[in-house]
C-alpha cells in the first residue's frame, strides 16, 4: 500500500483543519444522534487516507460511508486530503467547509461563525504556501463559500455553479449548497424540491439540512406529519432534536411556535416531543420531580400541541404520590394559567 507524502499545500490545509475544527468537533460530537461511532469513523477515515494512491476508489468508499452511516467527524478531512492530492483545490476547500459546517451545525465547542470565517480567510493570506494557479482556485472557492455562509444566495449560487456545477454526484455537499441557494432565493421549483428530498439519506444527521427544509416548507401546506398540520414543524423538530443548543435551534423553535399558532416570543420555552420525553424519563429514573421544573414555562403557554403533550405526560406521573405532591405544591405557588394546569395535572 502506497504511503502518502504531504505536499506543502496539503500540510497547510491539514494544520488549519486540525487546530481550528477537527479536534474540538471530535470531542463535542462523540455519540451524537446520526453520527457513526467515533472509533469506527476514525479507523475507516485513516484507511481511506492510506489508500490515497487510488483516488477514485477511496472517494467512492468515502461517499458510500456517508450514505450508509451518515457524516461523522473526520470525513471532511479525509475528503479534503484526497481532493488535494488529485489537484482539486476547490473541492478540497469545500470539503474543509463541510467539516466546519457539520461542527457548527451540531453546536460543537469552539466552532462559531467567526471560527469558520477565520479558517476560510486563512486560505486567502498572501503568505499561504500555494502556487499561483492553486491560489486562484482556492480564492474563488472561498469567495463562493463565504457568500453562501453570509446569506448572499444569489451571488453564492452563481459562484458555486461555476466551480461545482459539473459535479455529477447527486447528493454531494456542493449540490446541497446549490439547492439551498435555490430554496432561499425562492427559485426552487418542483424538481429542485424533489432533489432536496432525495438527498436526505446522506444528511439525516445534519441539523442545517432540516433547518433549510423547515424554512422552505413553513406555511407551504397541510401535510400531516408528527401530529402537526405543517411539514415545517416536523422538520424543525428534527433540527432541534439533533442540536437543541445549536445555532439553528432558536429559529426552528420560532417556526414551531408559528405552526402552533403561538407568537415568536413563546418560542424559547417550546420543546419537542423528544425533549419532553427525555425530561420526563430523567425525572422518573432519578425519582426527582424537580427535574420537571424546566417544563413549567411550557405548561403555562396557551393551548398548543407541545403544551398539551407535556401536560398529559406530567399528569400520567401524578398517580405516584411523589410527583402528585410536587405538582400540588407548585400549583399553590403559581398564578393564572399555570396554576390551573398544575391543579389539573396533580389530580392524575
């Protein structure tokens, strides 16, 4: 098996990715929903990198790994290095951005929007060790990606298409970005929306995929999904469940609030069914009703599916004296709608 030799360019990109992204991402994302186990990911990524002498085979393996198990930390790094060796610098930069995007989307520690910007702009520095042709290709890719990240979707779509429009990989990250541009620009027709749905398998664990889906579908129809009458609610829930503290969760809670007839101001206390069930299970398993305190603000909201679900789940606990007494005690301290709901809950 041929061992790879780091090029000067490859060494620079590798250091950039390792110190700004991969290490905090690996630490923060271990065991996240939708991710492959870290040990399997790292071993298979290492194997891919070792096979760099056979670029098409290694890339095909990497693509199938993502499709079968979802993206996992380090796969963007592997792809970037493979593409660099093949002289595809625009593709290598995009793979770096893919790694950054997953880290950011999942709320990984130390990966902020500013981190992403600094990492990409690092590639534009005059002293970066790139030859002229490579520097031009890298700069074009960075400009297109920054336009996308900044929400300048018309500009981004044009530049991304020039660089990656000939990519025949139907569910590649460049295809994802181009479809997002169409969704955000309002130019996506039936074909683009169908294509966005068709790439779902590769992006099931990517919160941004569901966030963009929720934005595009909000108010678009009355598809019955997950108990709600708006498909956007189901997509928003998936985004929140994957990364409840991630950068897209707050907007998705607002989408949820609007689909439930609530105001945006109510959104911060809304919870998904998965979040409600998790908190209920923790309270039961630890025999600690105080762990339900975070649900009280939700219970105090006007009628909506999330509040009704939480109230029903809590009422089911009132058959046990430990929880019934706590509900009754909280009802005595509460006022208005919350007091009424807690009295109802405490009766079991």
